[in-house]
C-alpha cells in the first residue's frame, strides 16, 4: 500500500521536467533562427509550442538574404 502514493509522486516529478525541456527547445530554435537572419521572438514561440519538431523546422528553413 505504501508503493501507491510513491509511484504517484514519481510520475508527478517527471511531468514537470517537460516544461524546462520545451523552453529549452524554444531557446535553441530561436538561436538557430537568428543565426539564419530570422526573427528570434517568433521562432522562440513556435519552437516552444512544437518542441523538437520546431528545432528541426528552424534548422531546415533557408537563410534569409541580407539587404546590403
């Protein structure tokens, strides 16, 4: 009977690890996008919502041409 609440608490701890991971995806995606000349704020939000898929999208998108 003691294992029931312990297992429940362990599942709760793992659920909160996802929030920093998705924010890290947002930061990484924004960094990749700004290095390609794209808007960092938009890409932070997009990659925070999409997670790892957003990072792949930020890496695949082409470099924006410079206005010289």
